């Protein structure tokens, strides 16, 4: 028994040391290590094309990290590294993280009725209907309150009208979400900014502030602080050996499908690589990936006018974008996907093979798989006559299988019977870069 406990302690020590060895930028402004784009085979003309797109879309700031270090950083229209900008609904991801920190501290449970912290009568529903709404329902956008009634941003009780039992529908409803600020304050005994400063900003070196705006509290910060937050999420709530969000169960729930009504939504985070997604203001499930040109394991925070945080474990990548895009959508999916198209094209001399495979649609079947899985290019594509490399990864981005096909050897057959039940990522690679990634679900 003692030997077993020593072994567990040793493994925990190794895990801690691995986290500590990951690069984290120091708190001092300006001291952030960089990597040359040439290290990844990225061409200056392709980078210029990306920057030209960002400029056309009224971008203020763009930062791309690989392994925590800055590869691309560009500011536009007079914006600088010290300028503050609003996160809009990208700040929902920040709120979800703060709720997780409060839970890890024992200040709240997700099953707690929201009325425990907001008081009774925070909606116009009956006491029983209101009492059934929990912190979890606010996090997952499943409060059951009517998002089509009046101003969807309104947090007054008269605006929050019962429509359906909590948990039975998903709706992008800002009013109930915003009241999570009150839940955090009520649970912790601190103001939202006090709790953020003490539990998040001090550990990560972030700057920024929640500022009241209408019914909402909007977070403002520099672009590098937004990138710091993205790197914290990439590292699953750890920062330089310190567990900022010390609840791995909560973290996993936050970045995975949280409810059955919108598969592409976690705890206030958007998820790529799912079978379908819903748009704000709609109850229609749209088949396919939210962003077809982004990696399947991407999780995203998205806000009005194109405030983006994208976290991609399989590529060691985080990128953020701040700006004032003309797209007035509350979550500009199309602009985010367009940026990914340019990121995917950064490779020097990617040639016809990469371009062709980037355009090709692939079928990975059966889903879920148990013993064997097949890959097949769809339609009449020239890609079918080209060799590819493939990589199978776990959801942390670790390589489990890899290999190469020869031309015209379709379908590709891969044995997976020895892998544990769970979710995986399958990448199609050409010239060392992933041109397509797909989720793979394994059951036995």
C-alpha cells in the first residue's frame, strides 16, 4: 500500500514538473519570448495577406502564440500594445472560468439554485420555476427564460419571463448569463473586479477591468492580457506551476459539450468539431462543424464585432483578435472562419497538394468506432491520387498513431481496438502540416 502511495506521489510530482517546464510569459510588460514565423515555414507574403485581411475587417490587435511564445503580433489603426479594448461576449469565457474558480474554492456548487445568491424574485417566473434555475443552467444557456421577450440583455425581473422548464432548451440569452456576475459576488463576498484581481489577474499577470455598460459588465484589457488568458485555458487552468482553476472535472465540462441542445456549446465556450451547432437567436441545429476551416479541437470565445480567443491544443496554438468588424453578429462565425483560412495558408510553397487537400472533404467512419476506422476522400477529388500522412491524437494533442498512405490506397484502414473509450482527433497532413482535422469517438 505504501509502495502504491509513493508511486502516485511520484507521478503527481512528474506532472507538476511538466507543467512548470511549459513556457509562461513573465508579469513584467514587454518581456514575452518570441518565435520566428520562419521556424514554422511561414512566408512573409502569406503573413502580409493575413494582415491585409485583418486590416480590411477593422482589426485593432492580433496575436498568435505557439507553445506560449509570440509568433505574430500586429496592431492596426493607431491601436498599440498598451491600448485597452472591450472583449464583448468573449468575456463570457472569462466569467465561466471565474465561476469554476469560485466552485473550486468551495464558494458555490453548480447545482445551487441561482436564487441562493441572487435572492428570490430575480425573474418574473413563479417561485418554483425560478428556484429550479441553477448556476449550471446559467452557464449552459439553458435557463428556460424567454430570450425573445423584450430586450435580451435586460436583467430586470420584468424582462426575465418563464418559457420552458430549466434545462429543456438552449438559447443565447444574455440576461441570465449576465447575472452570473451577481452569483460570483454573492458566493464569494467580493465584487466581480476584486475576485478577478485576487484569483486570476495576480496569478497570470493579466491587466483589465470589468466596466458596467448598460445591463452588462464588459471586460476591457490589452491584447496581450487576452492572449495570457487564452494561454491559461490552453494549459487547462494552470499558470507556471500554479493551479489557478484547481478543478479538472469542471474544466473538462467547461470545454466539452455541456447539454444536448447545442453540441457546440460548453460552459460559455464555443466548441468546434461537433456534429451540429446553433446560432444565437435560432433554435435550428445546423449540421457540420461551427468553423469547417479550423481544427476540430478548437475551442473559442467570440464576441460582437469580432473579439476572438481561439485555443487549439493539437497545434500548441492560441490566437486572439480585437477589433470593430462590420459584421454585427453577436458571434461572428464567418469572420473567425475566414481568419482560419488565411492561417491555414501561411506555409511557404504549400503547392498544389496542400491546396487540394485543404479543399477536400473527408469521411472518417464508422462513428463511433470500436475496432477499426476508415478514412475516405469524398467526391471526385484529385486528392484521392495523392499520398498523405495521418496523425491520431488524444484531446490533449498527444500523438498516438501516425503513418503514411500511398496514392490511390483508399480507404485508409486504422486499428483502434486497443485505445480507451473516449474522444480523439484525426489529422490529415501534407508536407508536415495539418490540412484537415476530424473528431473520432471510440466505444467498446
